[in-house]
């Protein structure tokens, strides 16, 4: 493993930890900024769904922190307790963002459709990658004696190729959901002025975690690809 790659991965890991810490600190900060209209995350989510003509999606509470997500399989907007019951800017931003995914689903947004189609392939690639990594850690000698190293590298490249593609396809999905959320919050007057700026800042840092993850996956893909191509010279 080259020094350059180790340095790059350390930088990306630090960036990932930094983005995650920043997201948590921003959420904590804006959780202390009450909404002037006093609406809860649940109420905001239900209103956004209604305003977009979506009547077949349920808003539910799920345990944990920052566990908020939209599930297209059972059509539920899942909000963590702090967001579901919260009556603050952070709760408004997150609730509206997750409803943004529901709107994407209802309108057959192309990037979300593509991402949904990639989910089974991404899941399978992750399982294969975990199995290969475990064999490399605990049985590297037997692995490379049982299979040509070029074959192992090709499997790693294929898996990381899928994971990287999935990560980059996720980016427009997340950015678009945030843009829809922010536009709706502003147009309805649920957030305005400083509230709108705070909501935008919170969602910006949420998006940054996806950007860093995508870059990390790309760096690893390029690393294994460079090893494979180097062996061909």
C-alpha cells in the first residue's frame, strides 16, 4: 500500500469525521432555534405531503438520532423522535428534506429511480466486498493461493465500481431533496429570514457527508485500479 494512498485515505477519513461532527453540531445548534409558527416536524411533513398532492405516504417516528429517512418500499417518511416532535428549525429542515424524497418518488425523479434500481446490486456488492476483505485479513495466504491475484483485484474493482456509482448517483438525489425542501419551506412561509438561512446551513452539512463518502469510495476504486493496471505493465 503506497504512502500516497495512505495519506489520501487519512485526509478523507478526517474529512468524513469532520463533516459528521459538523452535521451533529449544526443539528444541535438549530434544534435550539424555535420555529415562530410552533409547528412540529410531523406537522410540517404532513403539510408538505398534502401540498404536493401525496396522500398515500405515512409519517412515522423511528428510534435513534439522525435516523431520518424516506422508505419508498412502504411509502413512509421516518422521522427520529427529535425531528418528529421537534418544533425548531432543525426539525423543520430534516422533515421537509425527507418529504422531498417522497415528492421525488411521486414524480418519478430520474436520479431516485436509478438509485432505487441500483440498491440490490449495491447491497450484493457490499456483501461480496466484506467477504473478500475478511478472507484477505484472516486468510490472505490461502485466498491468493486459491485464486489469481488479478481475479481478486477485479472483484474488488467491480464491487467498488458499483459502490462508487451508487454514491455519486446519491448526490443529485440528496441535493434535489434539499432544494425542494428549502423552496417549499420558504414559499409557504414556514421558515423565513434567519430561520431559512439556518435550515439551508443544516441541510448543506448533511449533504457534505454524502460528498465525502463518494470521494472516499472513488479514491479506493482508483487505488485498486492502479494496482491492477500496474500489474499489466
